[in-house]
């Protein structure tokens, strides 16, 4: 019998949940590659996350630096923050995983990026993100290297197979 996960656990154990979702994403991506007989893809995790990339996906000349975001399907999350350093990568992108809070199964994906091999669309004009917590005076300071992107600016993608086309082409 499975126990229900409470909303409190989703917030208090968010770092653990984030790692689980990252592993599930990589596993689902590898499974989809395998089922499509795509054996020549490399996936790496940066030891240091200076550019915002959580994963690096390589197939031939296509190098994708992927920033992963996640939110539960019932969450009211309407925006995400992106690292400007993704612009310096050959083909940066953002994948927002929408998952079922009970099962941690992916329901769909939200995509922000360009065609394989093309750089991330310019995000420098997007609003500058603020720190989530205020300083000693209670003021939330700007995070100059981070930009805010609205959910409406992402493209909805239903399956990992369709996401794979966005990542590396058909």
C-alpha cells in the first residue's frame, strides 16, 4: 500500500524531489533513445552548475545544454527563472517537467529553445529576476544574471519522444 505524499513533504523535501525528478527524466530520455534505436547520444551532468545547465546532451555536432525545471501538475507556477549564461552555449534550452504529485510521473513537458544546433533565443530583454528572500532591510535584490520567463512563452510537448525531436531533431 502506497502512502500519500503531502504538500508539506513536497516543499520540505524539495531538494530530494528535484534529484529524483532529474534521475527519472534521464531514465525516461535514455529509454526513449533506446526504443528509437538512437545509441550514439551522450548525456553528462556538469560537476559545477555555472551556466544553469543541469544536463548536457550530445549527438554528433548537436550539443544541448539543458536547464531543467519542474512543477506539479496542480501547481500554480506561472513563470521560471533562466540563467543568462545559457545564451553562451551552442544550443541551450529549458525543459520544464510537469509531473503528477502523487506518482512523480511526467504528464507533459514545456519547452523553451530553438532548433537543434541553434542558440537559445535571446532572453536579455526579459525581466530581471529577484531573490526570493529579502536582505536585512527586507528588500528583494535583483539577480542580474537571471531572467524571468512566463509559462505562456513555453511550448507544450506531450511526450518524451516529441521532446527528443525538439532536443536533437528527427
